[in-house]
C-alpha cells in the first residue's frame, strides 16, 4: 500500500498501482495549471467518511510507494480517471475498465490478463 499526502497533513493509504494511475492524472492536470477537487472515501476502520482536497499547482503533494517495481499502467483507466477529473465533481476513483486491451509497464506494451487487482478493487469500493 502506498500513501497519498496532501499539504503534509491529509493522508490516505492507496494500493501502489491505483496510486500510480492517480499520480499520472493529477500531474497531467496540474502541469496544465488546472485546479480541481480530489475526493475519496476513508476506510471504515477510520470512520468511513469522505475527504475532498482542492488540488492546485502550488499544493504540496507526495506520492509514496511501498513497492519498488513499477506498476502496469492501464491507458483506458487513465482516460476514465481523467474524464472524472474534468467533471464538475472532480477526481474520484472509478473502477478499472475490465478487458482493457493494452497496458504499459516501463515503456513496453503488454496484454492485461486479470484486469483489476484485488487491492485496487478494495480501495475502489472505499473511494466511492
């Protein structure tokens, strides 16, 4: 499990693969100086509420990964997350599209066999 930290005080644990997809979408929007909200649902063990942060180019954001291996990136999932980030509601984790035709790991194309990992499904349920 990785960790997303916003402004040094707001933190949540997120599966490394999910976190990588969020990082790519967030960095892409902030690179274009686009501000937006990012909302997630907290784990039931900590009360199960929701947290929303205002993402802006000057925000202090840290993406910390537990694992050292690069995760597989699903382009269709990136598109779905970017679509959500561009909506009036802002970025919220959406389920990884099933049967995605291709993914990228370290610049190489490879087929996806199992779709979404169990950890990302678990975080997806708590994020909505």
